[in-house]
C-alpha cells in the first residue's frame, strides 16, 4: 500500500490525542489550533509545515523516527512556528 502524501492542506482545531494523525508525509501543510499532546508522531514526515498556536504537549518522547525538514524555529520556541 502506498504511503500517504498530503500537500498544501489546512488542519484546524484537530485533537490528535483522540484521533491520531495518519502516518505519511505532510508537505507545506498548516496545522492551526491543533492538539498534539501525548500524540505518537512516529514515522510521520513534516516538510515545510507551519504549526500555529498548537499544543505540542509531550511530543519529545514520541517523535522517533519522525522527520522535520527545512526547520525554522525549534519546537516550543513560540506559539507559532514553521517546520
């Protein structure tokens, strides 16, 4: 089965604690007011994505092996950050 590829999509007010983000590649997507608290982002690739006012919670233990390409500000540097 081919890997999921999502491009130029807008995700708003999603709670990925309850319904996990699907594994795959997200390219140039915007995540706005989404909750990632305790989400497992393993095997998800983010390329040139923007996260606006998202609750990243405790992602540090659940992001391997996740790829963040073309990194701007590090996660948690501000409420709005681009990855």
